[in-house]
C-alpha cells in the first residue's frame, strides 16, 4: 500500500467524524442565532410574566427530584449490595423496572388511578366508611409535590444503577478498618462507603436531572409550568419562535450548570486499588430486619412500575373485552413509531461507529480527534425541545436550498421526517458512542497492525476484524436507541411531519382530551418496548457482579463503564 493510502484514509475518517461533531453543534449555533436575531418585542413580557415562575418551578422540581432519587437510589443500592435478605435477588433487577416507564406514562396512569372517583381513593373511602369525595379526598396530584414524587419514582434507577456498580466493588477491608477504629455500621457507611461512591452518585443524579429538565408530558399533565413547557407553549400556542428560542437559551444555562456540577463532584476523586482485593460480602439480615429491607426495596418498584403497569394492562383488557379493537389510527401511530425508531437507530449507530473509529485511528496523530467524540456526545445533555428549536433554522435553510435545487415543492426534508430523525439521532448519539468506544478500547492495537501488514485498508480492517468483535456493543447501543426513540416525546411533538402521529404523541393527545381508554393501549405498547433494555441492563449488571465478586476491585472500571455507558452517561464538556 502506498504512503498516500493511510494518509488519505485518515483524512476521510477525520472529515466524517468532524461532520458528525458539526451536526451536533448545529442546533446550538442555530438556537443562538435565532434567539439573537429574533424580534425582542415579546421578551419583556416573557421576562416579566413567564420566565420567573417557569424558572422557579423548574429549579424546585429539579431540587426535589434530585433529593428523592438520591435517597431512594442510594438506599436501595446499599441494601442489595451490603445485605442478604429475603427476595434480594429479585429486588436487585426489579429495581431497574421503572426505567421502562416514561415519566409521562406514569403521570398519565396516576392521574386516573388517583382521581377523586378513581379506584384508589374509592377503595380508601370504602375502608374508612365515607360515601362521597366531598367527605374525604387525597391531596391533588396536579401539584409540584405530586410531580416531584412521580418523577422521583421513575428516575431513581439512574442513581441505583451507578451506585450499585460502585458499592459492589468496594474493598471489604476499608469497612472493616472503620469498624476496628470504633465506627458503627451506619458511621462506616456515611464516612467510608458513601464518600467513595460520590462520583457514581454525581453521574446518576445528573442523568436524572437531565431527564427531569427534558420532561414535557408529565409536567404538563400535572399542571406544572416548567421551562420546557413554557418553551413549547411559546412556540406552538403563541407562535413566537424567537421567544421560545430565548427561553431555550435559559434552559441551556441550567444544562451547563448541571454538567459543571457533575464534573465538580468527580474531579477531586482519586482511587488506588491493589490487585485481587477482597470485595465486600453481604451481611445476612434476619426476621424483622430482613423483611423491612425487602419492603424498602419493593415500595419504589410497586409505585414506580407495578401499579401503573397493572393499570395499563387492566384498561387495555377492558377495552378489548368490550369489543373495542385497536383503531386504524393507533396502528398507524405504531407503524410511525417503529419506522422512526428504525431510522434513528441506523443513523445513530453509523454516526457513533464513525466517530469512535476515527478517534481510535487518529489517537497517535499530533492532534487527535478526541474532542470530536466529546462534542458528539453533548446531544444527550440538550433537552429535546431545545434541540428541536435549534435544529429548525439550519434544517429550514437546507430544506429550502434542496427544494430549489431539485425543483421540489414545499419542504421535502421536514415533510419526509428526515429532520425529526436527525434530531433524535443527535440526542441519542451518546448512548451507542460510549459502548462502542469501550468495546474498541478492549481490542488490542495488534489486531489492526496485523491486518494492515497483510495489506488491509482501515475500512477493511473495521469491516472484517473489528465489526464482528463489536457486535455485542453495537447490539446493546442499537437496542437502547431504538427504545428511547420510540418513547421520545418533546422533539417528536415539535418536529413531526403534518399528519404523522407516534405512540408518544398519540398518548399525549389522548391525555389532553381526557380519553384514557385508547391512550392506555399506546402507553402499554411503549412500556412493553421499554422492557427490552431493562432486561439487557439486568443481565449486564448480573454478569458484572459475578465478575466483580471474582476479581475484586480490579473489575471496578469495567463494571462501572457498563453501568454508565449503557444509560448514556453524562458527556464531558470539551476543554
């Protein structure tokens, strides 16, 4: 092979990776351009009447959800890691089940379950001897505390997942040393185990807060005017795109603050671990203590998954038993969801593979392309509404140029759903990218060196050597992207083509109309699809636990990488 071949191939990979990074940055640039170039006439009204209350509600919601997920996730992770009690094996994976339940579906279910004449309040009144909601009723779920509780019950697995990976690999001698020095078991937990787990907790809480900021369905269903809801209503209801962009810039400030806090929570942590250190072994709990631990772990699973899932199954069965079959419109929404998810998955995995392979190929170059991988992962930190507004300006410009060039009427890219697919691909790119980079890091450079000595090109080496070895990482990343694309609501609401409905937008419309019966069918389909990555995560967690128990703390990096990259860990801010 000539000397020009590798250089040309490197330039092609660098160009492709750069194109992906620029595509991720384009919505942020477009957002700033739209906010600065728009009419500022409405800004005084937004700044006086919309922004203060929306920002306050958003910060209070995030503070409450952050505290709740930290409490539930850390407590459950410590119980299943440090203790042996009845049902511990089931709880270890069941605590992940709320990940299959999008926040807007939980809000949708509980609004009907906790309605004043709904089944739960009706049963309570029956037990207490009351006849009417006027005599007894629970506090209204449509409130800020109600939103905090519901979002916390769904999002705590982010903290549980990362904290569990850290707790199960902490060396036993550290806790034993603390006990020898006179600390109680509780004192050893708060002074040794918890500080060591702070990096994992920072990642988990950061992910939960980003999901809270991205939420639009649950907040609107529960009547909470957050920044996300304000951006949506400013654009759709008031037809003020520039005002929505200006509010979206305020949301970006919160995102930057979250990323900074997450990095601050991890940057001063340093760990030293010897080989083959003995991991912590669970201590058996007997009698009341064991059943109490089971109850603590089972309660968030019951409230965050079992009750809403049982409601969806019951409502779907009721509809089908009455002969009301699934409508054609709902089947069309299912087909649109599957088509959207398939397109997003293919585009996202190809882009992630391009960036990861370019980073590996150019690692020894004078200016490695690592910054492109970091930029490519930033889309996960941008809420869907912000991404949609930022992408609109460059997409419309490209659409108009393409229509003029090809002589097509209207906006072909918007109408065909290409812009929606691109927006979802940018948002979910971090998920497969982390897994692919971790998979490539485990493959020794000698493999490609041998292939190159045998005359294979970089592209041929990737196709014939690395792709077969990367199949597990590619499959896991594709599965996560597919399911998240099926349940994506904010970007789909704003960028979907006219006349197109997905399961998520169908459910949103049904809830807005108050028709819960057919909405339950769409919600159940989304939940069933969401169970697939939860099963995958449970299997990975089980494999990682067995490896960690056998290899001690030497397994910490691999186990923690599995937990964080599988859920799209917070991307690093480019320095």
